């Protein structure tokens, strides 16, 4: 049988962890949007595109 106190603490820790990840993801996304708006580029997308192009060796 699960200890209700320990269970509630574990549940609150999971909720806190998920909430922290959610806020960090929102902050990172907002930062990327600001970078893209400021410079007109998205370095993450360009890095992925260059990596994919180098891996696949797509003909121009």
C-alpha cells in the first residue's frame, strides 16, 4: 500500500518538475523568437538544415 504522504510529496515533485520544464521550454522558445525577430535568422533551424544537408548530401 502506498503511503499517502509520500505519494503526495512524489506527485508534487513531479508536477514541479514538469512545470519547470514547461516554463524553461517557453522561455527558450521566446528567446529563439526574439533572436529570429532581431536578426531575421533562426540559428537552430540553420544548424539543423546544414547538418541534414551534410548527412544526406543532397544535390543542388
